[in-house]
C-alpha cells in the first residue's frame, strides 16, 4: 500500500518508513507528489494533523498520514503546544530549534514546576472524506533541564530530561531515543492500527 506522508521532512519520512516497512506500506513525501502545504489554523494537535492528512489525500487520491507534535509545559498551561515550532518568535528571536530552547529556558528561569511532555499525534485517512480517521498519540513526560545537554536529536531534545534514563533525549543513542520518543510511540501505535483496521492482519 502506498501512503502519502503529509510532510516534506526527510528525517521524519525515514523514521516513519522504517516503522511501517513490516506492514508492506510505502510512504511518499507529499512534496514529491506536488501537494501544497496545508494550513494549520487549529489549537489542537489532532485537528491540525487531520487537516494535513485530508489535504494530502485530496490532492493525491491516496491514503494519507500526517503528524502534529509539540512541547506541552505544565507551568504554561500546556503551551507552547501547536505553536512549538514558532515559540522563539514570540520573544523576538528568529524561528529555529536553538532559539526555541534559549527562549524556553529564559521563560522558565524562575519556574519551579519544570514538568513537560513531548507529544506526537499521528492521523491517517483512507480518503479525503474518511469518516473513521485513525488516531495515535505518543507522549513522553520529563523535566525541562536548566541547560542543554547532549548533541543527539533536535528540537527540545537537549533540555528534555527523562527520569527513566537519567539523561536528556539528546544524550541517548539515536536508536534508543527513537524507540522511546513521542513520535516513536505514536508510530508504533499507528502501525498497529493500520495493521488491524486497514490490512485486516
């Protein structure tokens, strides 16, 4: 089965393709099929991922898979959430991973509750009007470290301290991080949903 991935991120494609290969599913980036980016006007991960999946299915006629992910900080009422990618721009920085980390640490300077979750929501549809989208959520809870540690990973990985490992995500070997990450957990759950709901296996 060919599934269009509603993303043009090569790293995301490789990570998800490896998870879905055992199903006999081939993922194709939407950009390779001429699909334009979808607007993401919603305030929840599920709604944005569903909009992206429907957009990709509409333009290709293929089943589609999309994800929306972000950092949810307890002390900020779950924010930045869907605005995670643009977090730094709220504080006068240019958009980018390093600036996001800098801005977050500045905002949490005097915050004692440092609990946060990285969340990945995957949504898959068989067609643009699929009334039964598959939804899988992966969530990893940790603490925001006082400073970045480690060089693996991207995004908030250097400041996401995971108690079960006693390290930040950026300190873990890539294969360990991917197996336990929010996206890894969501992908594993989605692969199981596709197997049982679409492939009848």
